[in-house]
């Protein structure tokens, strides 16, 4: 084959590839939540960024029902356990965000008893609202590792997900779009 024909074929292949990319870019790709979520009251709900946060119902340390729909926003929802060392290191950062009033922080403990959680919190000086999860919330939010935190924006959509311990600066930066930070 002549060099000019090879060049023409390469150029044609490059142009077709560029056209295909332009069409895909213009048409857009589907949101992951379209496949991983469910529709509740007409809203796409999924544990994904930009999707509406799944409705969370857990029992508090005092035995009361905690419903995420009635919690203030922005909401920092953290899944943790007393045996989790990264969770222990992250807890002062969550307490700091809560104390500064940047977000309502709810820490959802994974399948431990209220007595174990109370003792751990007293030992570590943690004063955050706690939900006790029997595993249902963990499945609903598809938590596969601890700690995992979700920032729920005022409109109920998930703005950021942190996998692993997050420091206070990263949490503040993720909350900045939703509140006035001094």
C-alpha cells in the first residue's frame, strides 16, 4: 500500500474517532444512579454523588427513631464502628465540624449494642448524635468499608462521599458550597 493511502486511512480513522467522541460527549453518558438507585416519590434515590440520598431510619442511643428526612441540612452522615481504628482517628474531625455548626453530624454505628457504643463515646469524649444500624442502613448506602461519610446537601442530594477517614479541612472544603464558613 502506498504511504499516501496509509496516511489517508489513518486520517479517516482519526476523524471518525473524533466524530464518535463528539457525539458521545454531546449526548452525554447516563448517571450511574440511573442503574444503581430506585425511584421514591418521583425522585431518583441512590448512594451516589448527585443522586438523592436514600431515606435513612435508625434507632438512636436513647431508643428514639431517627429519620434522615427530619434532620437539618447540610447533613454529614458517617458510618463507623468502635473497633475501627481509622474511625477513631476521624472522630475528632467530625466532632469539630459538628461543634463549629458547619453541618449536622450523625454517626451511624455498625451493628454494635447501645452499651458498647455509649462506653466507647464516654472513653473518647465524643458527643455526637448516634444511630444504631442493624445492617439495613449499611446495605441501603452500600457501605463496604469503614469509615464512610456522605455529605447530603440542603436539597437532599449527595454532594460528596468520603471513603476512609477524612480530615477536618477536607470536610470543610466539601461543606463550603452548602453553608457560610467563617
